[in-house]
């Protein structure tokens, strides 16, 4: 894939940011802490964040991983009871009791073990082996890994140790070290024994694979599995189950997962219930609901009865695949088969409906859950909070958060991550950083998702310097980039317009040995779509269909955006018909995307049809779809239709975003009620939302269009004071307005100032001046302006002057 995409993806860097305008030079922003040589600037909020985070000296740390719940994990029979082992002799039990005594001095290890060794000598090594194995298991039960390792090393140091120590003892030691998070120690022990020619069997290999997998070090687990196969060591059912779980966590293509299953069956190893549960869970990441259903059916045909774990895993797959109807069918079957739905079950169902924007149903499920005597947990509340945030219903999202706290349900890192995302996506960076600080106040610490969320937020806001700064801080904090990080970076840089950096991240991901998954492909497709590179997008889609991974609704969303940005209206319509007809399943997110791309392409009837189809299918629009409707109606001055959408938003609890306000400002700026634009700007500021350059440019246009230059200049100054750098559109608005009012000297002053402050005029800048002269029938002055343009703009090209001369001739004719 890298070779196929490398050339098409290479685009030039975005132009450097430009300094400000008007009667005073605005203060230059400081460089970010981590990138002192970088030209782009960092926000004060980010600077404060980086200062807070890097205040402590950073020490090298092991990669941090999230806690994971193993599917179908068996419970220790001795849990809660004293350790017992039938094969442990009275002498062996005395040794174990001495070792687990809290007052035991490790210096006495030699004398304690010597008694046991002397009892059996080498004449009965098989008895001594059984004793050592039982003692090591007992120490594992009491989590005494250092002592267990000491016992192992003591016997290893004896003559003829290979007669006493075997691979089963090694497997227990490695497993114990893995459970205690000492994976590197376990790996070193395994490797040293392997070099010494120690006979390591499948159980030792499986223990090391499990240790790596449990700590999230999946690539190393895979390497051990491959080495095991190369050495002719036949995997057991447990080995296969562990490696299948690893493949699922890594998001490996389904074809590779099935290759493992096929190899397992050809070895004569039959899958068990755990295998089938693991395979269903593997379908989560790629939203492979069809494959999950097929595994579910095969499981029943093989004579295994689905248990609660099976049903919950299948529910989760349907939830992540945005198929709430099928999820509900699984719930019904689960209840019929005597499995009472628990909190996990309801959380999966709530997630399924919340992902699809069906939040009323999700809330009904929460109430149903409470009616069954089940108490919503942090995952329940966080799922609902995220659902309302994605739909643009911020007040309801915060309502869920407040209810959660009043129910004494402590927020977890996922909750804080959802709040960070909500505030960040709305441009409320102060509130976002307050949430970040609250993580520490609650004795928590940011996880990999927190960092990925910050990367996504800054990327979405086009803040590429902040993206780079956060990424560096993330690595300084000891976090190793994983697939989701790479995917987020690809998306973030492409949103910032740094297309070449997005490609560089993708290449680094491949070099790091991280296998692209569905999310990676979708991130690359989204990057291509922003550039309107529809041909390359079609090639990526063909590659996905060629066995790499199964496209989902987000894949087709990116293709729609690629067609829209590439102005391929016919292709966009053809894909839309496939969605409307059901050839491609009309997911809510696809219909919402159709509303967006048709609105962006200024296709009113097509936008209205997509919006109608969305409602016809029973899906609620999200804030983005509603903003698209406000935008297209606003551009056409369809005020009554715009108000209908606004009333619906208000009645349904949607929180207007900056995009909503910008569309309304645009509508009023072109109307008789142009002063409403500034009132809306004030409302945005009052709500704590930071206006962007579009907001200020729109209000400036409203005043310039109506000859209110004093007010336009006032807004311009306010824009500069807010830290925003005027762009060529800002300046052109002033130039065009002055030229239209025959105030050519003022127009020249603006051009001179914009050049002085590093903003290069474009053809529209000079068109408005030439057109102003032509409108007044002052052809000679227009020609004189072109002849003297070199004085105003020393970098003006001959081609540009020729173009302007041709324009005068055309206008005059």
C-alpha cells in the first residue's frame, strides 16, 4: 500500500502563517516550548499545558498499557483459601511455609532448600521435580515472584540441574512474572535458557506469549509464536487461543485470523468455546458483524452452547457495527436461553444505539436497566455522555455527567477523555485543560487515549504545531505510539493541510512494524478526500476489497467527500443511489455525510433528499447534518427554512456550534439585517466559544458591503487582538469595498499594508481595483494603475500585469 500511495499523497507543505494587519502591528506569538525553531505558533493554553506536564523530570519508563479483561478467564480454585497441593510432601509444605512467612530472610534460602535437596538427592529426581514445581506454584499463588525465581536459580546452580528442572517449572515462573508485569525479566529468563540449550516445550512458549499479550506487547507475542513454529514446537489449543486474541487486539485482517484457525484445524486441534468467543471478539475492531454471525452459527453447529461471554461479545460487535436491531435480537435470544442481561450487556446495547444517534432509545435502555435493579456504571454514563457530545447536545452531555456524579459514580479516564474531546471540538480549550487538570486531581493520569484525543482535537482545529508538540510530550511521558496514535496523527496532519506529514506518519507506522487496519485505511482515505484525490481513493478502496480489510460505512463516507472535493458530482450521485437503493447499506452516518457533501456542493434538492431519507429511516440528524442544512438555506437567504432547522435544534436539545453561528452570520451579512452578524458574534463570545477567522471575515464583509468602514475596521482590530492572523480574504474585503466606493487611495493603503505584513495579494485583490476604475469609465487611470503597479507591489509578475490589461480591455468592450 505504501508504494501505491507514496507518489499520489505527496503534496506541498501548507504556506507559513502570515503576520497581522491594520494601523498597528499585532504582537507576534511565541514559539512552542518543544519546537523552538518551528515557524507556526502555539496557543498560550497549550504552552501552559506543556509547562505543567513537563514540570517533573521525565524518567524512562516501560510502555504504559490499559488494563484488559481476558475473555472467559478461569478462576483459581484456591482463590480465597490457603494454598494446597496434593503432590507436595510434608517436608515440601514446611519449605513453602518458611518461604511465604512474612519474616523470611532471603539469605536463608540456601539452608532451607538444602534440606529438601538432601532428602531426595539425585537418586529420586522425579520426586524433587514434583516438589519444586509445587513450591513454585505455591509461591506464584502468594505472588512471591522474586522468591520463586530465587528457588529456580538455586536449583539451576546445582550439578545435574536438568534432572530436576523441567519446562513446566519454567512455564510457571514465566507466567508468574508476566502476571506481575515483569515481562522483560520473563523474556530474559526464557532467552538465556534457550541459549543454554535448555529443553523449552510448548508450555514455556505459551507462557511467554501470554505474558507479552497480557501486557499489550502484541508484536513480541507474535514473534515468539513464529519462533516456536520455526523450531517445530506444535502449539496447543491454549497457544492458538492466545495468539488469536493477539491478532484480534492488533486488528489483523480477517483473512490472517482465519489462516491461524485453518492451520489449527489442519494440526488436528479442534476449537473450543473459548476459541469461538475469541473469534467473535476479533470482529469488534473491523465491525465484522457478518463474520461474527458466521462464527456464532459455527459455534452452535460444533456443539458448543453460547454463554454470557459469547452473547456479550456478539452484542458488542453489533454495537460497534452500528446495528442496534441485530443487537436487540441477540439480547432476546440471550434471555430465552436463560442468561440474564447484566450491566455489560446493557452497556453494549446502549453503545449500539448511542453510536447511531438514537439517544432516546439509549436512555430508555438505561431506565430499563435500572428497573431490573442494575446500577449504571461509569461505562454506561460515559457512553451516553459521548453519544450526546457527538450529536452536538452539550447540555444533555453535561447533564449525564452531573447525574453520574450525583449517583456517586466516580469518573474514569474514559469519561475525562470524552469531556476533553467535547470541549476541544468546540474550541473551548480553557475548559478542556481544566478537565485535563481534574484527571490529576482525581489521582488519575492521562492514558494513551487522552493523548490521542488531544492530537485529534488540535488536528481538527488545524493546529499542526500543537499536534507536533503534544506528540513529543506523549513520547516524553513514556507512551509508545500504537496503531490508534498513528491513525490519529495521519488524520490530524491531513486536517491541518500538512499532507506530506500525514504520509510520513503512515510510512513510519509501516517501518515500526504496525500493520494497517480498517481505521488506518479510513484515516488515509480521509486524508485523500480532503485533497479531492478521488482516483487515489478509488484505488485504496479496491485494495481494501482485495482482501486487506472489509470497507465499512466510514470508508464510503470518505469516498463521498473525495468526490465532492474533487467536484465529481456524477460519481457522488451514483454512489448516493447505491446507498438509497440499499446496495450499500444506508447507515445513518452515510446519510448524514450525503447531507454534508450535497450542501457543500451547493445542491439544494439533493441535500433536502438526503435529509429526508435520514429522517425516513428513523435516524436523528447530528449537529453536522443540521449545520449543513442551516448553511445551504442560509446561503440562499431562505430565512424561514433556516429558522425551522434552528427551532428543531432548540427543541431537541442540540447545542449550536461555531459552524452554526458562522452560517447564520453569513446569511445576515448578505441581507438587510446585516447588523445581526455582529450580534451573533457577541453571542458566540458570550458562550465562551472562540470565533475563527471565518466569523470575523463575515462580520467585516457585512459592514464593508454596506459602506460602514469604521465598524469594519473596529471588527478587524478586535480580530487581531484575539490572536487571529488576517488572511487574503480579510484584506480583499477592504480593498473591494474601498474600490467600489471610488476610494482608491485607501484601497492602495490596504494593499501596501498587507504586503508589508507578509500577505501576498492574489488576482482578486487587483481585479476589484481595475473593476472599480472600469465601472467609473476611467480607463486611463486603470491603465496607469497597472503601469505603476510595480511601485505598489515590487513582486508583481509580467503575466499578472498582462492579465489585468486583458481584463481592462474585456471590461471596456
